[in-house]
């Protein structure tokens, strides 16, 4: 089953995250299908950018968002494709 979840990027103690579509059994930072956004918690306020059209496409194909990504979907503005 596909999942939409966060993959950690960035240097030690300076994390940022990609929002990726990935097989649910793969490692957190493993090979993904597509990058559909990013999240930078180090900005004030934290930056959340999602390609909403692509996220909706993958959800329509059966991908399940993680709890964190689900909360992002409720509050993130729509980004250009």
C-alpha cells in the first residue's frame, strides 16, 4: 500500500522534510515514487508547501496519508503545480 509521509532531509540538527509518496514498507528515507511537497519546521511560522493536485491524485489512487500529512492537508495553502 502506498503512503504519503515525511522523509527527513537536511543536516544534523537542521532538519527539513519532503512530503513523499512511498511504499508503506520502505524505510523512512528510502526510494520514493514522487515528491509532492516539503515542510520546513525551522522557519517562523513553519513552512508547509504541498502540490495539492498531486496529493489528491495519489489519494484517489489509494495512497493513505500519515497523521502528520493529514494535519498538513487541513492547514496548508494550495501551491502551484
